[in-house]
């Protein structure tokens, strides 16, 4: 099976709902977070739009945006 060459687009006359785009996640220094792989941690540094540096206790990790596996507590 082949992939279409162009992404599907939403037509205003379509009876189906338009796809919802979520705003990017925002973190600040000091936020408590949880990560699917590393567990609980605290944000200790921010690189705007690029990454967040998080202290997970046993290790400090640089988590890249869009932070798919990380959420704020």
C-alpha cells in the first residue's frame, strides 16, 4: 500500500469536524513533571522552543520539544 503524496486538507463544507491542533506544552523552571521513561522530576532549565533540562534524581536529562512523553503535575 502506498502513502498519499500530499497531506489531507479540511474542506469548510465537510460534515466532519476539522482536526484540532493542540498548543505546544509550556514548562517553567521549578515545575514538577512526569516522564513515561524517566519517571518523576523537576525542570531545572529551559531552552525556549527547543528543550527542557529535567532533574530526575538519579540523572539529569535534556528532553526535546514537543515533550510527547512528558506532562506537568
